[in-house]
C-alpha cells in the first residue's frame, strides 16, 4: 500500500480493556493499570479499540514508548519503569506489549475490527486460534508441503543436468556429405506505414494526417480520505486522517501521419545444393531485374551450411560442421565423438579422427 499524500492528526485516545476477574468492562487502558473494582492488574492482551462513543481523549500526550510486561507478574508498566509497580521486580530485559494492527474506517463509516497482534507471541497466538480469530494449522503441514516442493524441484534439476551432460563414447565412419548455399533476393516495394508526424521519414509520400491520442497526463481532481487508528502500545492510540490524491487521466493529442515509403524487402531465395565432395559447393546464378525502380531487385544476404553423415552400424548421425572440416572429412574416414545417453544426439563439437 502506498504512503498517503496527506496526514492529519486527529488526537490521542485511551484504549479500553475488560477485567477478566470481576467482569468490569471498558476500563481506560492508560489511566487504569489496575481494575478499580477488584484491584486486578490489567492484562495488556485484552486491550482493544473503543467505539466512537467510548473514546476518551488524552490531554498533552507525550509518548514514552510501548509498555513493558513485568517478567515476574505480567503487569504492564511504563516504558521508563525500572521496577514493576505491582510486585517490585526489576524490569531489566522485560518484553514490550503486543500492539494491535491499525484499524481503518471503512466505506460505511465503521471501523474494521482487528484483534491480531503485531508482535509474535506463541502463547497468545494459541489463545487466538482457540478463540477462532486465527485459523488452526496442522502441525508441520506447511513444512511438509515445502519439503515436497523442494524435493520435486531438485529431481527436476537433476533430470535436466543428466539429459545435458550424461554422454557416452561412440565411433563412426563418414558415409556422405551435403551442402547448401542460398542467396536472398530483395525487391524495391511501396510499403505503407505510419508514425507521429514529427518523426516521419523524409522520403515519405501519399501522406495523410489525423489527430490521435499520443499520451496522457495525470490531473489531480480531489482526495480520498480514511481514518486510521494506531495502537501506541502504552494504553493509548493515535487517530489520524489519511488522504490520497485522486487523479484522472487527461488525453494528449498530436498529428499522426500515414504514408508510403519505398523499401527493399525480402522477396525470395535462390538455393544451390549438393550431396558429395565431388560436387563442389558453388553459389547459385542470379538473374535480377536490377535498378532503383519499384519492382527492381537486388541481392540480399548469403548463407551456407555443410553437413556430414556418420554411420555406426545401424545408427546414422548428421553433424553440421565448418567448411574446412567438411572438406577434409573423406568418405570412409573414422571418427570418435560423444553421444547423449538420453536423447541419442551427437556432440558434433567432440569429433576427433580415430587413431
């Protein structure tokens, strides 16, 4: 959630608590650390946010930090206390009280109830689960699921590594050669296009313009505000109004140009192939309609590939190799290489002459 653009402090108020010994309810949590009816110490875990009708403002509030829980009697004490006000035990090493998550006023102008503490406490969490506030979780269930996922992932990685790296030695003789050379042919064509007019190509023609949305800008149109209650941990809570600026997108228009440009584009390929060393590799002959007119042709890119066929008993392998290698690998010559155990594909980079 993004931070609010504007925050307005509405004041500090007392949390309330209920005495579990005598049943007295809605006691101010800041001023009543003990029940006025039976004298029982306040249980900080019972603190809750009051309703609007129950709110009691704290005048001249100065925060000293969250209360400390006496390690001897569990009574909440001020953050600056050196000794417990109930039993006198030293407060050194005392833990802070658990604070409630903040409440936010919803669209119905009601505060959403929140009883989940922000500080981890195993015993208190068990109480919340028993009360149905938190869902019960099967012991170790989530960990077991995690271990299963980790195990499956590890097996998948191992399988991939085996498929890539598990290879065996093989030998074969060259049984044949193949080669192919190809030339791409381009033709000068009228190609329709479009872009913003301020970046239109200089050689464009047949130009037409239109107004189109090119971008947009955010315009502030107001605010959306909500009220948040924040537990201070000392028996009080701060209430504040948080506002987020509301924006609307305003379109920005510009001139868009549709046009035609003459461009060299791929038209076809001319190929030449052969299947032996005696059929020397050569480039195909071209007959082009050369020039700079629409429909005229020119040569584009060239490509070539060379392959040898290897025979090992009833198994045949094909390897793409450089021209110099292809030219020297005579038919009947023997070669050693690696083959993938899983896929059966040859590692053509491992080819070495036998002996």
